[in-house]
C-alpha cells in the first residue's frame, strides 16, 4: 500500500503567531514529515509548508 501525503500551507508571522503554528501541529492526525519555511527579504518568514504523512 502506497503512503499518502498532504501539503498544508500555513500563513504565519513568526514574531506573533508561533502559538497558532503549535496548535495546528498538535491538531494534525498524521505524522509531520517536513516543515519548509518561505523566507522574505526582510529576514522574516511569511508562510511554511507542512508535509503530513496520512495514516
């Protein structure tokens, strides 16, 4: 049986939304395989991609 994956795009301002990311990760049903940040020139992260392996 092949594994199924899902990619979530999570909009975030790291300085103030860190708790929202934590809540989102804790509410996931599958296993987090990877978190990929998207950096912008202002040395900030505007969103992350979260790869989830589904059960």
